[in-house]
C-alpha cells in the first residue's frame, strides 16, 4: 500500500499509457520502504511468537503455583492434625508417681 501511494504520488504523465513513470528517487524510496515493511513483518512475527511463548510459560507457572499451594495447604493441615494428636496423647499418658513422695 505504501509502495502504491509512493508510485502514484510521484507519477509523471509522460511515457506509455500502460506504464507508470516515476523518478529515480521515488523508486529508491519505494524499494527502501518495501524492505522496511518486510523487516517489520519479520519483527512482528518474532514478537507474536515471543508473546505466545510467554503466555504458555505463564499458564505453566499458574499450574505449578496451584500445585504448590495445594501441597502447602495439605502440609499445614497435617501439622495441625499432628499437633492435635500430640496434645491428645500427652493428656492420656498417666503421670508416673513415686510412691514414696506422693502424699495425695
């Protein structure tokens, strides 16, 4: 589209009716613009691939975070359960009494 606008903007009326004549400077600019457009297309494709890769990495990290937070929750629950079990066992253990010292 840029190439066409440059060609038509710099078109001259002289020459064959089925051809468009442009100046050398306009032709050089059109070629440079075409190279720039091609380079921009390559850059855009690379950026789109990088964005897709980052989205995939983000999804992988979300899954890993969910797994780790689930494991952390399980470990916390086990710690509470273990503490309750220890407390119950401590309460159920009879204190050893020395018959010679005990007055009550």
